[in-house]
C-alpha cells in the first residue's frame, strides 16, 4: 500500500483520465488506497480494466471506463455511467495527454542546409501532428473539466488536478508542440482556479520532470538498455542526478487533494523534477 500522508478520501469519487498509463494508473491506485471510489478512464479499455482489476483485488473500489477525452459525447456517456455506479465526481485528475512524433523536429538546432537535407526541420512539422498534440493535451483537459466539474459546484472539498510538465517552464528541444501545449495547461490551471474560486472548487497542477514511462522509454534508453545521449543530457541538468520514481509524485497528489492541508491553495503549478527547472547549468 502506498503512503497516504494522512489524506482520507473516504466517500469521495475520483475520476482519472489517462489512467491506463504508468503514472495515472499509479494515481488511480493511490486514490483508491486513500479511500476514494475511482473511475479509471482511458481510450484503451483493456489497460483501464487491468488497473481497475488490480485495485479491486487489493480490496478497494474502482471501475474501468473507455473514454475519449476529445469527444464530448464519449465523456457525457461515461459521466452518466459514473453517476449511476459510483456517484458524483469530487476529484478530477486530468492525466490524458502526450506527444506525437509528427510534431517533433529531428535535430535540436536548425543548421544551414537542413531544408535540403533528409531531416525533419521546423519547416517540416506536420500541421495535423501539431493539432493532435495541442488537442490531446489542452482540449483533453478542458472537455473533462466541462463535463465533470458540474458535479462539484457548491460542494465542499472538491478539486481538479491537472498534469502539466517542466516543459511548461522551459521548453525542451525537438518537441515544440508538446512544450507549448503543457504551457497552455499551466496557464489554464491558473485561469480555471480563478474562475471556480467562488464555488468551492480548487484547481492546481503538478509539473513532473523526467520519469521513465512507456511513452518516453525509447527516447531515454537504447535497445540494449544503455542510456541515450538525451538521457545523459537530462541527468547532467538534473541536480539530483537521476530520474524520478513514479511514487515520488504521490505526496504532491495527496497534498493537493487534502482539503485540510491545502484548503487555501489554488492556481498553483508545482514542479516535481529533482531541481531540473531551477538549474541554470552553471
């Protein structure tokens, strides 16, 4: 069982999008262990079911739902099922997101001759790829808020937690769309916190640094398990000198959702990055 840091979510319903993945699947398990009834949402229904089944086998409450965070009708259908099976949403974790190779450049720096060369430069970025990344991260957060936050209005102890990134503070090379989309999430978190401040809904975000997941594993490690050059650069720029362990996100997760500990905290974006965002390189 994960440490719950004194956060008791008994009686609350938590909705987690993107919960079929490594980090958000862990969030779902942690919330269940803290007492919440957890709705595990993912486009990959099998992945969501595996997470929910694991939670149920450990004696906690969870149900899996197939949901497309880019389709309002899908979210509305899932919302109706959650209301009937678990109850109204008290906590929303917007974890669905990600990048797409079509929105990446091949090189960190543009150099003379790149337009003619067989490399994907800034000028070759695919419009549909950029749109996909922005939609998945930004609309994939906005739409669930529109659907599930209605349950929270005027009720005590309700929270929205968005997943930003340290990219939002300083953009990484090669991934302009993802960096920009996460910056939009941080800005939206602040906007929404102000917008909902009069009706009892707190809105915050965590900004993870570098954690090894299914999405980025191939970028961080070669096929033989040795670190890539990008990994070497990441770790040299991380004062703590290592990748984060997924469990190290749980403290912030549970703190933000603890209405006694964080009752006056809203509109905050918290980096959890081993010092990456604070390090100048000198």
